[in-house]
C-alpha cells in the first residue's frame, strides 16, 4: 500500500506530480490510500478513483490527526508500504520521526510533515516531493532514480543504529 499526504493548498505543479505518482502506483497494482482533504488528497482521489479514503472524524484539528494516524498505521500494517509526501513548505524546526504519534502531531503547524515524521518513526519508507531543504532526521535523503513511480522524489533512510 502506498499512502499519500500533502498540502491542502499545493502549487498546480505539485498537484500534477502527485496525480502522476498516484496513477503510476495504481497502474503498477499497488493499493493507494489517501485522506479526505482538499489539495493533494483531492488530486490523488481524482487520479485513483478506487483509492482507500481515510475520513476525518469531524472538522477539528484532532479529527484530522486521527485520520492521518490511521492512514500511516494502515500503510505500516500492510507490511511493505510507503508514504508519498507532497508538502508545500519546509519541515518545521524540531519535528523529528517518532514511533509515538503525539510527538509528531505536536502542534508544529504542518500536518503533512507530522504525518511523514510518524511514518518514518514506524520505519515506513517516506518519499518526499518538492523543492526545498529537507529536514535533518539523523539519516540520509537519497534521490530516487528515473525508473519507478517515485522518480524525482527523495527517500529518507534512517541512520544505522550502533551495535552496542
């Protein structure tokens, strides 16, 4: 399963990229999961009408958090999932990956990056698309080659853990 998260107000170019990535994933036989919001979510839903849509429970910020947590946990439970991330700005300072959703969804002002940090904390592969400085998360960002659905994105690889 490939989950998608991103800005509610993306640039038109970023929305086109998200649509293309989602369509490529679906064409490759991968299950696509996405939220119920405007922007990137809507672009993905339009590109993949059969996508699994995660709905927010109410219009409160916590409803959207619960939706994003559920999406990440479904991707994680799928076993070999990934999260495609389409933010419209840099990651907020101090936001880092964590296995605890409350540490990621801490009011930093970016649900997209909080979703990515939670996925990374659960060791779900995270691929970010966009033109800005990537966060320092104690690992390495690698550019994706041109032979797959994630072409042009940046995949985060966690740093190696010490042996002792």
